[in-house]
C-alpha cells in the first residue's frame, strides 16, 4: 500500500508540448508565422480552384435540371396526345443499347418467363 500512496502523491509531469513551447518560444513563433503565410497562400489558391470546380458543377446541375424539365414537358405532351409514356421510355432505353445487347436480353427474359410459367 505504501507504493500506491507514493505514486499518487507524485505530481504528473507537464505535457511535453507545453515544455517544448516554453523552451523555444522565440524560434517557434517566427517559424509558425512563416509557415502560416505559406499555408495561407497555398490555401487561397486551392480554395479558389475548389470554388471554381464547385461553381462549374452547380452550373451543370442547373443545365441538367433544365433538360429534365424539358423532358417532362415532352412526355407530358406525348401523354396528352395519347401515347403510353412508360412504353416510350422503354423504347428509348432499347434504342440506346447496342443491337445484339437488346436481343440477348429479350431471349433471357423469355427464358425466365417460360421457367415461371408466365408464357
């Protein structure tokens, strides 16, 4: 028990960084100011570059929104003229695929449907 009491009564050493800062107070301040200036210059260049990227993406998002609004309008017109827009969307999806790709998918679909007794 005597050992436990002596360990508790020993004051904890000061943190190393605290002692280090006091030991080299003048040199650290000068170096950190120079490093801050350099970091600030690099940071502002990086910040400007980041801002430009973000602004470009925001403009692209606005353009995408505009295009999506235009597509909604076209589908609305088609629906008003009696077209089944779900089928038209499927036709567009098929037209964007390569010729053989769609045919292969159709064959696999028919195989699955037959296996489930749906055709």
